[in-house]
C-alpha cells in the first residue's frame, strides 16, 4: 500500500491576523504544527518545526524511531531559537506527524493538534490531547459539555520547543486500502463537531481537495476563532509507476473574514507544565487564559489591591487640596 492521494487547506480563520499554523505534505511524511507565542513567535516556531521534518525526511531511521527523532530534533531547534532570541522567548508549537511505510502508518504527537482515521464510514481520534481540559475530563472534574466551553481550552500540557526535551507519543497503525487519515489543528476541532468532520471527509473521500476545503469552510462558519489547517491523505494499492495525486489549497479568507479580523486575538495557546497539572485540577477556574505562553501565575488579587490603594491615595490628595484652597 501507499499514499494514492492527499490534500491540504490552511486558513487564518475569522479572528486572527496571521496564520501561525504550518504543515508538511510530502509523501510519505505529513504533519501539522500549530505555533504559539507573542508577536510572530508562534509562526516562527511552527515553521522551524515543519522545516526540520522536511529537511530530515530522508534519514536512515524508520518507523517509531524516525518519527520520534524528527520531533526531538524539531524540539531542539525551536528551543534553541526561543532561548537565544529575546523576541522568540517562550514560543513553542504543537506537532502531529504521520509517516507512511507500506502497510504501516506511524503517528507522532505533542500538544492538542489531532490525527484521525476514517475507515468504513467511521472515524477514530488516534491522538490524545495533551491539554488541561483533557486532564480534567479524564479525572472526572469536567463533563464533555463543560469542556467544550471551558475558558482554559487553549492550555496545553506539552509542546515542542518549550523545554530542552519533550515527551513524544508515538505509535503505529496498520492501514487498510481506502483508509483516510486526517491531521488538523485545534482551529478545526474547536469549531466543528467530530460527527460533522466525519461526514465531510467520508462523502468527499474521492476528492480530498474538496474535503479539506469543506472542513475549513465549516470551521469558519462555526466562528473561525483560530487558524485552521487540515491535511488529509488516502491509502491505496501500490502504484510504482504513478505519482500520488495531490491538491494543495492555501485558502484565503473571504471579505467577511477580513472584516472580522481583530487587532489582537483574545486568547492564545499557553503551556502548563506537567508538574502544575494537579494544582490546576484542584482549582480549574483559578487562572486567566493568557495570550502569551508564559509560565508565571496571574496575581489578580494584588492588582486589585494596588488599584484600590491608588484610588484611596488620590482621594486623600483631592480632599487636602480642596481644604487648603478653602483656608
């Protein structure tokens, strides 16, 4: 078996000024990277990660070792840039990778981008989100309905480039003829229900270009709150003398999308390291979701006290001034 078709669509969405998603679609290697960080650092992180995969896709390793090594190398490069460039401090990226080798598809994963398998009219989420909300779900602290609207949906527990080393989830799937694999950023999955993703992919399995464009359009109709990227590829019989057909669509926002763009996105991805997960589980609503990937807690109480103190001092000064004028 081999990849007999693939397609890509990527869009800024309706709320973002820039697209910080990047992707790789070079059979047998596919990937999605969703960057995070202030200014343009998220875009830099995801681009560095994607270029690492492209440059290393012909390495000697195979399977699990190859995928894990590629993601570790991406982590090293992003981390080195983040620690050497003040403008890129704190940046990172999610990364979901698929490597096709014969009947085997190897998946590597860090963060909350996802990999899905569509087979025989059903869809399975292959990856496990490395996110605070997913930890809350697994611990029973949140219901699925509560998770959908949780204010900390963008908090992830693992990312490429935020630490010197990264823990990579890697596993293999035995592929069947006709299987469709979908890699996507959370800009899709936060806006479109799984049942609708399945419908759009399954009914367009013979036209993956239409499938990924339909997914992006559905995410924008749902609100388009984040960048949206979808990479789909289909497994077919070996064709030694035929190149895989491909459609790559860099979807541009329509005019309504451009009018809805805000100067700065209200919420961006941030990372909570694993050692702080338990604290978040005990107090899931105690922190503000922040735009930058910062690690220090937000001390809202101190800020309120400082503001009140300043107001009191100002009032005293006004009273003294009036009293002096009266005298």
